[in-house]
C-alpha cells in the first residue's frame, strides 16, 4: 500500500484560497486514481474531487465545481487540491485517498486502497 501524507490546511477567511498537497511514499502512486474527501464535525465523510492515474480526467462534488481544482504530479508523487473562493461550509478535515479505479464517486470510501490522516481546513466568515 502507498502511504499518504496531507499538508496545506489552515485557517482562512471566506473568499480566500488554500492549496492542499498529498504526498505519496512510493512510485506506485502513479498507478492509482486519487481522491480528496472531507468530513465536517458531526457529518459523514463526503467525496470532494478525484483524478485518474494519468491526470487526464477529473471529477468534482457539485458544490465545489468552478472553485476547486485537482491536479497531480506523477514525478513528485503528489496530488494537489487548489481551493479558491472558500466558504464557511467548506470547513472540514480533508483527506486524500488512493483508489484502484476511476471514477471514484461510483466506488465510495470503503473501496479506497489507502488513506492519509487528513489536514484541517477552517474557513471563517
């Protein structure tokens, strides 16, 4: 399994931006589709965005389309989530996951091969 470590979370005002990174421990990263999920306090974890192994296909939760952009660098073994125009409702712990298949929305969290521990994003109003 590939080990995943997220970074880039923090506190930001509404309307601001953050870029999350998820670094993988192994070159096997490149065979996986990658996804970002989030979980707010008291809520279930939800899918946010996914990208296939080559980076040529992406998918998004409707509420983040046009605000968030997922990308990956298979040389650096890293996947990114650029988050713009952040809203208080985006506040959550964001976790990356490695998926054996794409699209990720059809699979669900239980089908992920590996998870990072998450990074907290707090958006103040």
